[in-house]
C-alpha cells in the first residue's frame, strides 16, 4: 500500500510504481506521469526528481507561452482534438475557425480577449456577419462561441491567463416551429407511395414509420434489417462534409451516428415489414439502391422528398419533418416517452419532449374533454 500523501505502490511484478499529475485534459481529468524502481526508497527519489523536472519544464513552457496569440493556441487545440472527434465534427470546427473566428480574433493575445470584446464580436456576427454581410443565424453564432470557449478552456489547462468568463456570454436562439404533417397529409403521402414503391419512396415511408434521420436511411443497408426479428439496426450515418474551405470542395463520408445513443435497434411494425418484403426481392447492399458501390446521398433524398410533396399537393416541408411527424404520431397513439426517446436515439427524454413532440389541436381537444366528467360531477353535487 501507499504511504499517506504519496502515490507510490508495489506492483504485482515486484517493482514499485510512483505516479504524479503532469497535466490535465480540457475537461479537467488528470494525466499521470510514472516512474518505476525495485525499491520504495529508489522509487521515492525518482518520483521527487520527476516532479521537480516537471515543475521546471512547466515554468519554462509557461514563460514561452505567456505572449502566445489566439491563433497559435487555437492551432494547437485543433491538433489536440483531431484524433479525438469525428471527421465531420473536426471539419465543422475548422470551417467556423477559418470563416468567422480567425479573421477577427486570431491576431489577438489571449489575455487581451475580454468579455466586452467577445460580446461586441457576437453582435457583429449576428448583424453583419457572413459572406453577404447580412448577419449569421443565432445557431451559427452560438456554435462559434462554443468553439471559442473550448479553445480558451484549453488555454486555462495550459496555465495561460484568460481574462474573461465566457459562460456569461450567451446567444439567444428563437425556437423554430417545426413542420409536422397532419394525419390527412400523412395518409395522402402514404397512398401515393403505396402506388409507386420505388426505392426512394420506400425510404421516405421507412423514415415516416421509424423516425430515423435522412443520413441514417442513406447509410442503411439491407443486412441491417432482420426479417426474423422484425427489427432494424441503426449504426451508421452518411453526410457530405467540406474538405477545402478555399475551393469549397466536399466529400461523402459514412460514419457512426452523432452519439452513442443513436446506435440503436428499432422494432418494425408489421405493415412496414410487409412492404419491405415486397420490394426487397434479391436486393442487397444499400437500402436505397440495392448496390454495394452506389448510394444516394442525403441532399438527393431531401430533393426527392420535396418533389414528392409537390406531386401529392402537400405543403412544403423539410425532410426532418418526417422524424417530427413520427414522434408526434407516437405520442398521439399513447407511446410511453422513454420508449420513444430510445427509438429516436436521444440521450434524454427531455430532448424528445421539448424538441420532437408537437401535440395536434385534436389531441389537445381530446385531453381537455376529459375535464367534462368533472363538470358533470360538480353539477350533480349542486
């Protein structure tokens, strides 16, 4: 066992191990350094020497970085984060940095970045940001500030003085009303799809009755569907990401979904299984093409969905409305919210309730009618 106040332990292989905290991650988790020897005394001496050398190197590093500008620290943070995040996330960060942060703040010294400067910066982005100078969306500005916070937190972990508390800077975002198909619109859409079971039409139907995202249906393969268990396993998503900010070059990537909660197995309703058996035939490969080498990307599916709505004479909607419509129908049918949350791949029930549940007027009216019994009881008691 270790003596009180010392991180020195005897290992199973007979050696002694000493450890010390030499750094911390951006999230504050300790990163340890280790020394080893065949006696407690020798290990203690090595540990003291290692701690002394570390303090000396830390002081030198701090002296070297006291005047480091924001751009240098941001580039170091990007190098640190690249192997830790998905490629799509890294590209998103990079685009925000190159487009909005580096031109305005990259030249500044970290201690000179004050709260008032960041507040003015956010206001400028909202009112006159973007290539056309018409202002950026609150969501984009909020994402930009989140990136700045991450870089400044990285600076704090390196013992660099940061003079502002970015937690005090918030960008108010208005909740955008999401389009949900009415029951009648859903019936019209389904009837049209049943009359033309093309792969892309069946893809729209699949999303309408499972709530999966457009990137997930594009990455879905027939092998992910179990006809013996009547389930689908969602474990991949497809998206187009930017790879060159200057030439606006992009590429398609297929990767794991946005979070671990999004990797899920969804039971499929019998009617949907019947449709899938009808169109499957000898299909394999990607669900939307039946080919291992050819796929349909999310943007193409979005265009197809809008075209489908026009043919059905249904008011325009984004593809994501299918997901919201699925969630709303489930609530109207009495789904328990926990099950719905897991089917949608959400990290918490709150996300499901706050963002994806849109009670119709008919459902509100039915709930209010439940009060009628109370009025009758009151009247009988008069």
